[in-house]
């Protein structure tokens, strides 16, 4: 019986680790953005790790996939199980912290392919922890599926393929795009809210200073004069009770000089957006390619605009540095990170529909009609 439960746990944990790792390995840059969120001052306050987020992301996802393979084929059971246990204990703590303190709304466990709420992520990790504890207790039942040479070779191949995949997607783009702005997306339609869709519900909450502490008091209690004696009013806020329908695209804007050009640009028949969510972090070899590409696209009748979250001074500095003559428009950095992973990157629209997306390394592969 113990052997059977061990083998079931072995298969479940191994397969789940491989699937979860491969989804994130398909988009390590996206996972690095999630790690940056965890490392931020408002969450774990470990900002010194932020510059290394991409490196850490690649290591974690490759190790996750390889660990799954190692478990399934029975490679070094003691090392494998200890590694699995250490990883799941860390992630269980992380997801609990995020859920309890409502710090990170999506753990990124399955990238953009499957969104989990913080408590769903924590529950998933608790189940995995139980399964891995079964493996930990019954390590003697985890035996290699075949000979030592074959097992070692399998791990080497898995590790090598993961390295190649990571390098490929970083030099180009994710092999499978799970994001809201994937090729074929009609941005205008993706921003629409269907008729009858549930709306968000809010509760009016008042904040009073009670004995030196800011205390939330409900609207009903205030109306019923249940405010503690001597309490001083501080503020009023609307507290989200139930989140309503959120369209796949809900934060896309194209702004310049305090004017909104979103609607007009999405009506244009041929548009190219050159995206750099942060010009200070843009890659020099990519930025050098933009002006020449802009001239070629403009000759073909395209409206070419830059998209960034950087300020006016930074925009002017980088336009001068790279000799750029096209205009930059403002969009939120998080939105731009969602649209593309390369900095800079190229997105081609036809009347608001995404028809091409390219990494700056593939700028010569953009088809100009």
C-alpha cells in the first residue's frame, strides 16, 4: 500500500512540476516580472534581488522541470526529494504570505496560461507539500526506472533542452503566447464588457483615529452612531467586496500631451508600435535598429509610434541618443510588459487587431505590406 501511494505521488508531483516549469520556461521574462513584484519593498522588501530576477527566474524554472524529470525516472532519490521539499516549503510560505496579506494577486505558478487566486495557489502548494512528504517518508520505494547510464543521460538531455529553450525564448519571444495581446487579438473587442456581466461591489468604509490608531468603521455603524467616543475622522474609502467582470484588456491606453489617442490609433488600418516599457532598460542593439525600420515602415504607409512609460525628459534623451524621429506615446509599464517581453519590441496592428509581434532580434522578419 505504501509503495502504491508513493508511486502515485511520484507521478503526480513529477508531472505537475514539469508542466508548471515548462509553462514558465516558455516565458521566463514574464516570470522574472513576477519575481520583481515579490522582491519589491511592499512585499518581501528584498529589492537587492531585483537586478538578478531574470537569472533567478531561469534557474528556478529549469530546476523545476529537471526535478520533475529526476523524480519520474528515479535519479538520486534522496537529493531529488530533499530538493522538492525545500522548494515546496519555500513556495508554500510565499503563497501563504501573498494570500494572507493580499500582496501579490497572482503567484505566476502557471504563467499566463492559468491564473490562480492567492488562496488557490496556497491550496495547490499545500496539496503538493502533502504529496512530497509522502515521497520523503517513503524514499526507499523510489527506484530508477532503468540503468544508471540511461538515467544520467536522460537528466543531461532534459537539462540541455531546458537551457536551449530558455535561450531561444529570451532571444526571440515565447513559443506559445498565453497573454491577452497575442496575435489575432482584437484589442477593441477585448476591452468590451458584455451586457449583463457582473459588476464589482464596494462597501463604504470610514477611517477614524481611535486612541492613536487608524481604525476602519463600517458605514452602517457610522449611521447608527456606533463610533467610539473621542474618535477623530481621518478618511473615507470604498472597499472592494466582490470583484466583477474584468475584460482581458482593461488597462490599454495611448496618451500624449494629456490627450488620449487610443480610439483613433485602433481605427488606423496599418499601425506599428515600437514598445519599450522603460527606455532606461532598453537594449542598445535593439534601439539602434528602430530608426531605419521606422523609415521603411513609414514608406509603406504605416503609422509608427513609440510606446513607453518613461517620462518626457527620458524620451527626449533617448531619441537624441539613437537619432529617433518618431513620436513616443505613454502607456502604463505593466501593460507594456504584458504586451511584449522584449525591450524594445515590435507589434503590428490592423484596425486594432494584433497581426504580428516580434523581438528586436527579429525586426527584419516583420512583414511590411
